[in-house]
C-alpha cells in the first residue's frame, strides 16, 4: 500500500466536503449504499489485502481543472509518469493548448487531461476482452493490461484519448486515478504536484477552494454527452472569439453568438492547402483492417451468389455442374478469408490472445463481429465439405448429408449478413464523427454485392471460356447486384459528404482532409465508382463473350477492386477523432510523422516510437 510521506502537506489530501445526492447527469454520487455486499472489499493493490477506512471510499470522485491558472509547466504529466513508471512515449495525463488573438493580445489556454472515469465509460463497453471495470471504490474506471490483447478499440471510442496503446508492449494502459493514494486519503499524484493550483481532485460536484465554476465544457473539450465524464472546469478569463490548435488537426474553436460567456463550436480550419495525392500517407497502421474488411465483404457476397443463385435459376458454378471447379472456388474463398483473419489477428498487440475477443458479447461490437465472422467461416467450411468433398461424406446417408448442407448453407448466408452488420457497428463511434454515419453500412453491404457478384462472375466467365459455353446471360444478371452495390456506395458517399459538411466539427475536418490532403485520390475513387458502373452496364448490355469478354470483364474487375481499396484506405486515413488538443511537439500527429521520417524517433527522449505496428 502507498505510504504517505512524513508531514504530508495539506494540499495533497483529498478534502472532506458536503455533496449533493446526485450529479448533474442524475447518477447517485454514492456508488453503493450502506450495507451493500460490494462494500468493505479489498482492492488488492500490489497484493495488499488491507481495506481502507476512508469514509468517502464509495463516492464518485473526479478531477477539477481551472484553465485560468494552468501555466503549462507539465508537473502533472511528470508526476503521473514518475508514479506509474511510464516510458517516454506514453503519458496517462497530457497538457495541450489552443491559441487565439493577435499580437500583442495573443492568448493561450492550456488544458490538462487524463482519464475522466466517466459515468458511462464507452471504453468498458467497447473492450472485447473485458479489461475494463467501473469500480465502486471512488468510481474509478480501471484497466488491466494483462487481460488486454492490444486491439486498440478503446482508443477509438474514448473521446479524450485516455487509453494509451503501447505498440511496443502490445497492450493498452491508462490512468488508474491513483487508487493506492486514495486509499490512504491522498489526492492523485498529478493534482498533488500541480504548481499553480490548476488541477484539483475530490468528490464530484463539490467546489474546491478558490473555485466558482463547475462547468462540463471548455473550448477544445469534446461534448460530455458521449460518456458523462467526471471532470469539472473553470474558465472565466476573456478569450478571443476564435481559438486554434497548434497540432496538425485542421480544427478551430469559434465562440457562439451568445457573447462573452457563450460556449465554443468546433469548426474546420481551412488553411487553403492544395489538393494532393499523398499516396504514402494512405498506408496506416490499419492496413490489415483494410484487407480484412474488404475480403470478408467479398467472400460473404460471393457465397450468397453461389448459394442463392442456383435456387433462382442462375447459371453459376455448382458442385453438380463443376465437381472440380466448384470446390476449388469455395475453398479458395475460405483461403482468402483465412488470410484476412490472419492479418486482422496479427494486427493485435498480442495475437496469441485472440481468443479473448469473445469475452464481451453483451456490449462490444468487436466481440460480436468476431463471433459473427467465426460462425460464418465455420459454416462456410462445413458447407464446402458437405457439398464439395463427397469422398469425405460418402459413408453417411445421402439424405443426412443434404440436410446438413442445407442447414450449413442457410446458416452461413444468415451469419455472413449479420457479421457485416456487426462489422459496421464497430465504426458507429460518436468519438469519431467521420465514421459515425449510416454510409458505413451502405459501403459494407455495397461492397458485399459488388465484389461478391464480380468474383463469381469472373469465375463463371473463365469456366465458360474453358468449357466453350455462353456466360453472357449469367453476367447480365450478376451485373444487377454489381451496379446496385456501386449505387449504394455512391449514394452513401454523397450523403456522407453532405451531412459532414452540414454538421461541422471533426467529421467535417475528416472530409476536409479527404478532399485536400488526399484530394486526388478522393477524386480518382469517385471517378472510379462512376466508370465501374458504366463499364459493367455496357459489358452486360453488349453481351460480349469469349476471351475478349473475359479480358474486358477482368479489367473492369481490376478497376472495381482498386476503387474499393482506395476508398477503404481513405476511410482509415482521414478520420479525425474528438481528442483533446495536443501541443506543438507532444501529442501531435504531424510531429510524430516528422520524427519518424527524420530519425528523431530513434531518440527515446523525443517520446515517439519509430515502429507503429
């Protein structure tokens, strides 16, 4: 247990204060009532079974930040890092700032931010391994790095950049509210170390000494409605009408029309940058997910065509008509799906713990997606064996094999569609407004229709050329789902761009990056969608067959796949999260990129990892 220093100063102790029964969100401040079974349990800190007699142990605590007092000395960061023995590239608490005005009346407002131990912790709900727990003791949200397998989803859903993914260690860790200090009555290390009295700590909704305000908003702070964070602000000094970030996020904060006391609205900081290709920057840490999502959508779509097509009289390959080619095709689908699964697993910080992805089916969309894909994958394999390998099933009654194949086929069809729905839910994140749009659903199902039908269509054309039979009729029918998928994608993208620009904020900033930093790629993707639709329609109507038709369909398929690949890479590259403002060097994606390009990342004291697996 933590040992207080001799003659510990008064400012280091958590004050005893009267508090209301509920907080401003309607949640009780007392986390569990008197006599509840959860009381008087040990937190087992460092194996110590001692139970604190702190009278406020079962009350929600939180941080208080006075922006008018913060001098950006970073003492809170240093104290936190020392207390938690953090490497240079991690910081549970960070100090960023925004600036505004003009010389000589230039103003800077600093913000110190860590985990806010929210009433509705989205990290807890999103984590597939259940590494997070909301404790009754102090209302602390704690995370166990030993349970975490390093998917980083909590870093996506948290609006405050509190969970820190350490790509070198392969797991996430974060602020633990210094519960070992709280057990003996001391404030967290960061608030105890604050030189200017800007950062304080106590029972939530109580007013610390020399404070007047208990606001839940401050310029640069994301909306509290996402998680109901346990932090309160004070900021009374006059600020300019417009404040800007010094990190690379193209965002500014503009005061609302209410006047001097009004809040600030997040807007795009259009600096007039030109359109670029930036092909190198299209490659991100999420490259495995680019492949995994596209492959899964294509495989689900292809199976639906192979399974449902013959039931409607569509002349696609079947186990009966092509006893050699059909198994090769279906097991080929299983093979590329396996590659996608392997890539997504290796994307984890600790791939050997992939099985923990099923731990949070109740809340986590990641767990549901993994379960959905796993069910689809296994049922697809069962269907392939039952239909395509009679050598293995010949000893069973034919009626039983047929019945099992029907069950496996319909199960794979239903679970595949469900898996893509769960996959889209992963990206419906309020903390990433660029993704938080129904366009994700139309994109995923649109790719399912287009890529799946195209894959089966090209196989049918190849077999038609080999067998010397007509395939134009089949491709004419398959052109319908192909074009429908492209139409879904195009309409979704059109509404997405329109809605983001109307909405403003981080979503509009993501679209700004898409249309400027990657402007040529964005334009090429849109043109590619249009040309793909025109080429598919033209080829279907022309009825072209033979080798020439196969070549033209293959070239069109290549265009479709390149377009889909560019669109999915953009999807990951341009998203702007609702994170707190960084500084010019620290927590600045632009500086991190510069450090890796110039070799500065090789110096540990710079705080940037060179490898961003």
